[in-house]
C-alpha cells in the first residue's frame, strides 16, 4: 500500500476499452484520469511482466477504483469502477 501524490504528464487508454467500461460501469476514462490526479490510496500488483496499480481515488463525492499501468511518466488506464466496500474502508482508514 502506498499513498500516492501523482505527477503524471499524461494519460492514455484504448478507446474500445473505454467505451466498454462506460457500458459496464458507467465511468468514462476521462473522469478516471481526473481522479488519478488527486492523492489516492494505491496497491501495487505485478501482473506478468507488467506492473499494475489499483488506485482508490475520490471523484465527485464517490470513490473510484482505477487500474492503470505506468508508461514512463504517463498512466495507461485499464479499467475504472466504483470502489467496493473493502476498498472504501482502506481509503478511509488513511484519508479520513
């Protein structure tokens, strides 16, 4: 677990995956990118040869769980959804 003060220079994602995420979770990756710019609770998870990070971020009064992978100084967003109960507890234990 880390508390991240993000300093991304940009964001990227697959447009088809973004549309799929909107249909499935009603969350646009544009909104996820804005949320990732705020301090957040992050869990680092190596997945094969690619490092993935689960970030629990505030967005418009709710918490989002965003999975991304670092690409240099940018972040490639993989998925975004509302945080589940366990994730909300972890976030609130640090930030509340």
